[in-house]
C-alpha cells in the first residue's frame, strides 16, 4: 500500500538494495585507481603512489590519469604547452570576482566560476565531441589555478596577478597567489615541489563523494564544466575535502586550550559529544593512509624550513601519538588520513585556511576529469538514478486548507 511495485524494466524491479552511503555498492567499473584500504595500498593506473610521489610530477600524473598511460616526452610537452596557453581567464570573468562579497568562501567562487566557464565556451563543450572534450580538459586544468588564486586576491583586496607561463604549474600558482604587481615573485623551488607533491597525492581516490558527484551529474550528459563544478561543491564539506581546514581549526582550538590533547581525544570517544578528531578515520582505509605516510615526511621538511616553531605541528604529533595508542581508535581502525598533515603544510606555505580545500580541488581535478571521461566512454553508463525505500504515509485524502 506504499506504492511498491515491480515495473519489469531493466534494473527497475521491486527488489532493491538498501545501502546508506553506498558503502557496499560499486557504482561503476574503473581502470583508473586501485585502492586496498585494509592493506593501505594506492595505485594510479597500476603505478604505486609511492613511486609517483618520488619520481613523477603533477602534470605527468595528470596525463597518466586522464589518458591511461605515462606520456612520452613529446606527449608530455604537448600536454604542458596546451595547458600553458589556456591559463588566462576571459577578461569578462574578472567581473565575477568583483560581484562576490569580499568574505566569500573561495570554494564558492571556485565552483561558481568553474560552472561559469561553460558560458564562455558553449560552442565547444559537447561531451560527445572528442576535440571539445580535449580542449575542455586543457581549459579546466589551466584555468582552475588562476580562478583559485584570484579568489584569494579578491578576499585580501589585492590586484589580480596574471599567470606567468614560463613557470611550472605549481610555481605559477604560487606566483599568482603571492606575487604583487610591482615586482616579479620569486618562487622557492622547494616549496613549489612540496605543493606539486600534495597535488599528486590528491589527484585521484576512486569513487569518493566528489568523484561520485562528477560521475552522477556527468551521467546526465551535461558539459564537463558543470560536472566538475558539482565535484567542487561535494568536496567542500568538512567530512570530505573541507577536513584539512577543520584539522587546522581543531589544532588551534587545542592550542587555545593549553595544548590539552587528552581532553580532545576523550571528547572524540564520547558518543554523546558530536566532536570527532578531524583528520582521523576514512571510509575505505582501515590502515595507515599511504598518502599520510608520504605527506608526513614532507610536512617535517617544510615545517622545519618555514615554521620551525609552529606549536600546531607539535600538537599534531602529540595528537597522533595519543590517538594511535588509544584502544578506541585502534579498535575502530581510525588512522590519520591525508588531510591530517596537508593543512599544516598549506599553513606553512602561507595559505589561509579557507584556501586549503581549494588546494585539494586543484589536485583532484585530473582525477575528476579522468573519471568523467571513463564514464562517458563506458558502454554500460546509464543516467545515475538510485532507488529508495519509501517510508512515508500510505495514501491519504487531500484536506482543504480551511479544514486542516
Ligand atoms: N573521531 C572519532 N570517532 C570517529 C572518527 C573520528 N575522526 N571517525 C570515525 N569515528 C567513529 C564513528 O563515531 C563510528 O563509531 P561507532 O561505530 O561507535 O558508531 C565509527 O568510528 C565509524 O565511523 P563512520 O562515521 O561510520 O565511518 P564513515 O566511513 O562513515 O566515515 C569519515 C568516514 C567521514 C572520514 C569519518 O572517519 C570522519 O568523520 N572523520 C573525520 C573527518 C575527516 O577527517 N574527513 C576526511 C576524510 S579523508 C578525505 O576526504 C580526503
């Protein structure tokens, strides 16, 4: 009597699974990223993340994710050159930035401006046209850092800095973020390398919430800009990409409470307290997040160089030790995730907390693109349309407003 019926259509019978959070549902088949959460393994297109982090760079990893193979030198040169020539935003896009309030969260600007790109390229955004797809890939990869840096410049009231294309991808971003008009910005190559590494570690993570958003929205055959904008919105939340900002806020809170890490660990275990230790736990990793292991080393280096006396780093180390030796965290297999240390590095680089999730978005972009591209070319793809278990009222008679 609640309208449950069997229509007899493919995939639309009366029998459905109920799987909140899709924890046991594979929504697709994918060749892109292998993740074994029990063993703490992560590979992009078969290559271990440790090897890519050590020997590759972000644009090469982006090529690998998007096109499936490591590029030859000439393929990589072409890819980099195409990205380089698209870094400028259309001048009319400057008005977008003027229109937002100064206090706007940069993730809101990033998602709006990314969706807004579709208004400038509507003659070339057919998701089924190979050339349109290719040029949209270059445009997204090239323009996202410019949008991100300008959203920051807007928030501090400084002039926008145009891309300087002789710089590498991460160095160009740092130039647009921290450069001022009068003088060329000198990028520290070690810092640019640390940023590049963070991008690599974030580049893909199979069917997480934001990637699933990109695939689901993309399955309606909307243009790539719109699909990617939905990924940005999904990433924004504190349980996903927003966790790196939340980690820093939590560490500052602990510092302001005289560094009392024990009481915060106790709060995280208290089921009557909604507080969670930010940067701990993962839906898939029930072991150390391999990205956290790699990032911790970089955090050590960057922090020693840029912020040797940052009390937040010490608190982070204490917190990690306390949690790792606590029965609750051991039993629930809650280990530090990639966001636990990334925020500290971003802070040392001089990035404001609101920009942390934006950094994650720039890193995740090639993964979203690769997943969107794979979804579009998969003959099994159908519009995403989950079912539900209806729990509402059975049939009721309409009641006129004066009789309610
Ligand atoms: N602190 C304290 N307890 C926790 C934490 C935490 N950080 N994470 C999970 N738990 C507990 C839960 O309370 C739950 O306990 P219960 O079994 O007694 O109910 C159990 O561990 C399982 O947690 P779930 O929320 O069911 O796990 P889920 O897979 O749904 O959530 C998530 C994973 C969202 C990452 C969660 O661990 C969390 O909230 N962590 C903090 C936020 C965070 O760091 N997010 C970043 C994720 S990584 C990324 O996006 C790159």
